[in-house]
C-alpha cells in the first residue's frame, strides 16, 4: 500500500476537461513543471514509471501536480542507459515510446516520451492523444514519423519541447533535470511563451508559390486522415478548395463553416497548424 496526501482536485485529465480554457499559460506551465519535478525525483532514484499519463497525475487545491499510480513502476540498476524489459501485460500505447511498444524496453527516456504526451494533454485540456485513431494506426503513424500537432493556443517553445521528447532515438530525448530547468526559465521569462504556433502564419508571405504537401493530395484526403470527413462539403461550400487556402484558415474560419463541436474545432485547427508549418518548411523558413 502507498499512503499519499489528499489531492482535492483528483486526476489531472478529468480536472482539465472540467475547467477547459480556464487557466493561463503560466499556470499550465506550472503544472507541467510539477510533473517534471516529480519525474526528475523518480529518475534520480533509479525508477522508471512506465505509465506516465494525465490520468495518473493528481492535483491539489493550489494546482500543484504530483505523479501517482506506481502500479507499473520498476527499479533500474545504476547504469544510466538501463532499460527494463518486460514480457506480457498491457501497454498504454498512446503514451508509450516506440521502443517500449516494439521491444518492451522501458527507461527514463521512454518516460520522457510519455511526458511529452502529458504536455500535449495539459495544453489541450485533457483531450485524448491521437483522438479516435486506433492503437494500430497510432503505432504505424509514429513509425512513419507522424507526431501530434500543437494544441490550439500552445506556445511554440512548448510544442518544440514535446517534439524533443518524441525523438525516435531515445538517447536524444531530454533528461527530466533538463526539462525542469527549461520550464523554470520559461516561468521566469513569460514573454518567451507569447509566440503561439498558430501565430507562425505571419512569418511567411510567398504568394503564387506552389507548395507540395506529400502527405495529402486533396482536402478530402486530408480530412479523411484526421477522421473529419463529414466536413468535406462544408469546406468546399465555403470556398476552401486547396490545401494552400486551408493552411491560411483561422479558428474563426473553422467555426464559420459550421464546425461547432469544440473537440472537432481543436482537431482541425491542430492539423491546419501542421500544414502551415509544412508550408513554412517548404519555403525555407525554420521555426
């Protein structure tokens, strides 16, 4: 048995869903800092958690977040490259690093991957990672290089940290000590959080230049890929007939064409941000 203090606000995922949009970015970063601090402690003690997810974080009345649910945690030897290999048992696919899924090798680096997913959960106020994609689709997409796009309103620096946590090579992922230091710097310099991923749109003006989107051929293909095909006619009726025009859409545009469900708005806007980043990359801009 583990005796823990009473955490008034319960699990982080349900708490965020209940208070969707109610917190400042700094408050959300403070939550992420608390989680990273807890993981730094576990990592320094030689533990790998193996099931880090917003559902396993507890929140108290002061919004302090603490890591919980150690049912899958294991002790590693002193070797910093140590990995725990398991056989059998269920794996939380959406939160788990590729090498842990494929070879059942768990380490502090696989916990860092999971932490990136927790960051995404926090910044999207408890949305389900990869939405309604099947576990098999998630595995295949990650193998092909797909990574979750930034949630709506997410600062660029935070999405970059997520992408750092989702490096394919586990040795390239950040250590929790570095994550805590990085988040401390953001908290001390709030202006670094002002640049939002959706604001990147203003960085590139390349009229007349044709951009190649290798992943998608048409708007229909794009909507199919994010399981939003029911809106094909809405996009066409509103005059959005090319991926270039879609890449310039704002959240207001998405609402205007008739997407009323907040979850659907978020998913479409997040994917538009990915298209926009691709547009910048193709035109030689680097975020």
